[in-house]
């Protein structure tokens, strides 16, 4: 009796796995990198990043497109070692300071006895909830400073 129930349970999991995989959204990402320049008389402008120098503020724009499926998804970006994270437009990001092993809000992460700083961030991620993913497309914007 127990073996028969176990076999039925295993069968149910095997059949459920493809449905779960099929329900996961298919997402395409595109990104653009801009540098913020202050122009006398014009204010702040974003220009495509062609050449960067130390101290430049860089703005990353990640566009996402849901190609199919249902539910929410997560967008994860590793930061180049030549920049340090400043923040995102909506402030809902989670960051990692250990190469993507652990995640949290920057103000809650610690390295030894000190709080982590923007210079410690190695990865940034955003969770796009199902109701936002249902729109079919969106953008995530964040900034960094060139080291």
C-alpha cells in the first residue's frame, strides 16, 4: 500500500514538473549604457557611453520583454568590476556582495563588523512580480560610478 502511494506521488511530481516549467515566463532582455554629462546651459544629459573615465556616472537601462508564459521573474545583473553601484530608479533592488551567493538590501548586509557599502556590491537583482510581468514589457534603470 505504501509503495503504491509513493509510486503515485512520484508520478504526480513527474507530470507536474513540465507544467511548472511551461508556466515559467520566457523573457528577453536588452540593455543600454549611458553616461551622464553636465552641460552648461543645458543641464544634465544622458549620452551613449562610448568612452568612460574615472568618476563618470553611468546609467544602465535594462529593457525586458515577456515573450510568453505566466508569472513573475527575476532580472539579475553582475556589475563590472570597474564600477560601483549607486542605486536604482525604484529602489526595489536586492544586492549581493559575495558574487551572487547571498542577497539582501544594501543597508542590511555586513562584511565582518561593518555595513556593506555601494563599493562592495557585485550583483544587483530585481523581482518583477506577475502583475507587472503581465504588461509584457518594462524597464529597470540603475546607476553606477566608474572607479
